[in-house]
C-alpha cells in the first residue's frame, strides 16, 4: 500500500530508454517499476517527486505494437474512474509512461476530480499547476470547476472566485462548484460577493443557498440586495417562499427602520396562511415605537390580542417605553394599569420609568424609584445607573454622582463601556486613561475575585481574558477608547490587534472609538479599512456608527465625506436617523448654505423620517443665523401643526432669531406664549439674548439683563460668562454707547418676575473694570475652564491693558494641561502690534512652532498688517512668501493695504508681483494711493 507523504505532486515523464527499464525491473521484480528511481530528466530535481507504487504495484497491461492512442486514453480514464484509492489512481496515471502517451485534458480532469474525492487536495492542485498550467495547456470548464471546488476546500476562496469568474459566462455551469463557492463565502460572511455570484449564474441553486444568503444580507443591512435574491428565487424556482425566508426579510426591514414596508410584508405572510408568532408582532411593535408612532404600535398590539397571541412582559415594556419616549407619561401609566394586564414591574419597567423621570428633570422621583427597587430586591441595571448619572451631570450634582458610582460598585454591578463613555463626556479628556484604569480594576475584581490594582494594565487584561472573554471584551473596549481620547493611537491599535488575537469579536463600541478618532484626524482610508474589518468580523455598523462619522465630519467641515456616508447608507438600504439629518442641517446652516439645509430637511420628510423637536430647533436656528427669522417662525408653526410640543429650547431658538433681526415685537409674543405654556426662561435664552445685545452695542440693556438673571435666580454657567467677557472686551474702545431701545422694554418686562430693572449707563472705564470683575468672578467659581474660556479671558485682559495678567493666564492654562492654540497666539500678537511692540509680536509668532501650533490665515494676516503699519515692508514680503508656501493667501483688504504701502515707498518690483497675484485671485485693485 502506498504510504501517504506530505507535499508531493505527480510528475509525468517521457519513458526512459528500455535499458533503464529492464535494469530497474530486474532490481525491483515489478512489472511497473518504481518511478522514484527514474532520475534521468531535469524535472527530477524538483522539490516534489512522483510517489512510489510500493513493493506490490498493480500490474498494468502493456499495449501491443501499433496501438491506437485514443484506446489508451480511454483505458486510463476507465481505470482512474474505477480507482478506489490514491494508489489505484496513480497506478492508472502511470500507464501513460509505459505507453509513451501524454494524458489528455479528459484524463487530467478525471484524475483531479478523483484526487479531490479522495481528499488529496494539495496533490490535485499540484497536478493542475505542474502538468496543465506550466505546459501552457488551457484548462476546460470541467477542470476549472473541479479546481474551484478544490480551492474552496483548501480555504483559498479568492483564488477559487477569480477562476470561477473567468468561466461564469460559459454555457456549462457546475452546480457543485457554485455551491462550494457560496458555502465558503457564507462561512466568511462575505454576503455581497455571494450575491454577485447568485446574480451571475443562471441555474437553480436550492432553497438552502437562497435562505442563507437572504439571512446574511438582511443581517448586514443590505435589504435591496436581499429582496433582489428573493425575486431571483421566485423566478428560477417558481416555488412559494418559505416562512423562514419571509421572516428574514421581515426582521431586516424592522431593523432597518422600514416599518411600513415591514407591515406590508407582514400582511402578505398572513395572507399566505403562515402563522405570525409573538416575536414577529413584537418586532413590528418595537419598530413603530422606535419611530415614535404609538398609534400604529397600539393598533398592532390590539391586533395581536385579537388573534389570540399573548404578549409577554418584554412586548409590554416596549410599548410602555414607547409612551415614555414620546412624553405621553399618563398614557403609559394607563397602559401599564389597564391594557398591560398581568404586567409585573421588573427591572426593565423601572428602568423605563427612571429614564422618563430623568428626561422630565424629576431627579428626586428617579432616585426614589431606584431606592424602592433596591428595597424590593430588584437589582438596578447598569443602564438605570447610566441614565440617572447622565441627568445628575446636567444638574452638576457631582457629589451625588460619586455616591451613586460607589453604591453601584458595592452592589457588584460592573461599570460597562456605555457608562464609562457617559462619565467621560462630562470630564476632561486628560482623565480618560485614569478613569479607564479604575474601571478595568473593578472588572478584574468582579471576574477574578481579587484585587489586581497593583498589576500592569496588559497583565490585568490577560488575566481577565483567561477567565471571561465577555468581560475582557468590555475591558479592552474601555481601554482602547481611553487611549484614543488621549491620542495614543499606536497603543490603541496594538490593543485592538491583541483583542482580535483572542478569537473574540470586538465590540461595536470599540470599532466606533477608533472610527471616531480616525474621522477627527481626517484619516479616511483608515476608516474604510476599519469598516472592511468590521464586515469580515461580522460586526454590523449601526446607526450610532454612521452618526459618529457624520457628526465628526460635520464638526470638521468635511461635508463631502459626510454626504458619502449618507450615500453608503442608502446603498445598503438603511434609512438615516433624524439625528444624522440634524447634524447635516446644522453644519450646512453654519456654513451659510441655508438653502441646502432646506433641501436636506425636505428630503428627510420625503424619505419618511419623522422630524423631532431637535431637528426643527436646528433648522430654526439655521434660519436665525442666516437672517431668515420669518422663515424660522413659519417652520415653528408647522412644527405645532405636526403635534410636536415645543420645549423651552425651541422657543429660545425662535425668540433669539426674531430679536436678532430687530423683530422684537413678534419675539415678545412668542415669549408670552412660552410663559403661558409653563416654560420658564432658561440660561440658554438669556445667553442668546446677551450675545445679540452685545453684538449690537446694547451694553446698558445687556447689564440690565444680567441683573435680571440675578433677581430671577437663574444659575449662570461658563458660556454666559464667556459671552459677557468677550462681548464687553470686544467693544471697550467703542466711541458711542447705544441707549436702550424702547422696543426692548416689553421684552424685559416679560422676563422680569420681581421688579423692573433700572437703567444703567456704561463708559469705557467702567467697561474695563466690568470685564476684569467678570474674569475674577469666573476664576472664583467651580466651572471647569476650557481652551475657549482661557482665550476669552486672555482677550479681555489684553483689551483692558493687563498684559502681565494675560501672560499669567497663558502660563496657567498650560499648567492645567490645556495647550494654547493659534487663536491664543493671534490674540497676543494683535495686542503687541496695537501697543507698538512689533518685535515682540514677531517673537511670539516664531515661538508658535515650539508649542506645536501652526499659524492659520488669521495669524498671518494679523502679523502682516502689523508689519505694514510699522513700515517693515521687506519683512512683510518675506512673511507673504512663507504664507504662500503653506497654501494660505491674505484677504482682499490685506492685499490692498500692502499694495498701497509698497507703492508709497517706491518698492515697484514687489508691488507689481503683488498686483499680479491679486489678479490671479480675482482681486481687482482700486486706484492706488501714494498718501
């Protein structure tokens, strides 16, 4: 019997001279010699040699003189076809040596198929490459199909697919080869490629292939492709679809937000006589609740009861949560008490109620409910803690948050990645790593049962991974997020590779953390690579993933990339969420593209996405920013027609826009309506009004408004102080102070709850002292300073001629871990230029690189202006050259100023070059002045 060896291949040689055969035959006493001894040809030096047939090879009949070659080929085919072992197959192939005949394609095809059947896959591959491809023989369709099956079994799916594509148009299509490719693609979750294969072939594949493909496409969110496969199956088979196939499509539609299409399919399933179970009813109800369509959800629920399908606690909690989500608390309680018969309050029910209480700002009720849960031995979920902690952060109740976190850990609950993210959103990025270590220590203590706080992070993660991969996944996710937050991306990627090596599918949260970092840095190729890796891992990007990408691109101003994300979602059949539309509308509005923002808003309505109050508020804000207050008012009225109750934030957006456009009378009408609806003016409204007043030079009115806030006990935040300091500092040297317009008296009267605020007068000196007083007040508060705050403070101190204090704050911000940016340096450069210290301004400009800060266009223009005013024109020309090298160019006014200076000083050469550059930028100079 032939002994199987690894990595050998069949080498067919021309038969050697007869003397060699006779000599060898006498030495081996075999009719067919062992070809292991035939080493006369150069091919014998190859890595793989022809296998020996052993000591007792099968006797093969020698052909008679004058034999006909086709009869030998037929004999070899018959022997290969009838062989039952590798030895028999190779012995049949040896016959060609003795007959001095080359095997034809038919024989090779049979031999390869036989080797595949015997699971000798590597040997079959060697035969294909060594004796067909290397000899320049074009394989026929049968051989290619056989090799496709071989490569699929070897796991070489890309190789199999590329060869299969080359013969896909042939009229002969091998069903076995197609199924082999599909099985391998299914195993690797490469469903889009499998979809392409199914579309190309023209034969019936069987229900299993269609079912698996539709399942996978729906799971990945490719609903259009899934329905196309569904139609292909009906066309090719003519059979009725199975319930399993219907369910896959139905769940995919529900998951993708296509709720009306899902119900249409739901009706079709019932019409075909299939039984609609509780899970399908619950999925449809959940889709409607997610879409805030509670009437439709209740209609499906009542239909469910009518058909005799009993809903469970999960279904009832979904409806209860839906009512809470849309603010119908009373109807939710009515459902809970009446229609939700037999509904026993569980941790999920309490979690929904806690979420609603927090949403309404009733934190005392939420805290009391959590306490009652604990008293009744209902352990609050991590989500309940997360919701309550989020609400407490909004109220700035830090001590209660610390107590709640301590109580949570003491009760054995583990901080997960969602709660960690919630806490980190309200803390400086610099604390991300420190907090992540504490979370991982808590997870390690929960999993390992001992304190591992003295261990290194990597060792701690390895120990958690050894015991529990689920908690290890969460711990890795938290650590990778923290590393991204502090900018240690290389370490984050190393940890990600380590997580992948554990045969553990990374959390979607982990992918989202890396995607967010790469989007913020503009590394779009890395984002695409991560999305491809997610697909390979079977992790489906959800709406949060796409929202992160759109949000980040919009914050960077990269609208092209944001719209690319929108197109990808549409290609996958995913309906963008209202939050994604909200982000795009906000970005377009800030860029002054208000009509494009309108188009996005209308396309949202056309796509069946119901707008919420937030997107209406964003659109109204957009109108206000672009001087279209009347359009904002009309949209506000349309929001009311849709039955959306405006909150104080919506009123604030509208009133601010109207006051900004001097439409104070209409603004007062809406303020009065706001008060009648029980909404108190909040800090956002006061800050917005202050910003408008200060920009218009209404300082007396601004101070009266600040006094009014104190009288009404409105808690002042950091943004209010920043608005005040920047607004007053910006206009310290204002020559004329506006008196309060009588139109604003009605506005103040409506805002006032105590007594009418007396008028105040303000002068340049008092403005300086007021700015300094505000700065000292903020410094003594508990607000966490940020970069924007420090820039405003430095700006105010520079305006008040307090340069020493400005530099003290410049040093202080760095001690607190806040790095100055180009705005900080521009403020200092402008001040030194204003007081005639141009050399000092140049020194600060040169120091920017040492802080890792790159000058922007505003910085260059500021220094350029200073150099021109100081008549250092050659330095200005040199700075302009450096500016051009960075791809930056001055504004039109800067060009004109510099051109006038150069001409006045008879520097005609540089002036002509500057003139040509202006023309290239379509800046047409006015008549030059030599004054």
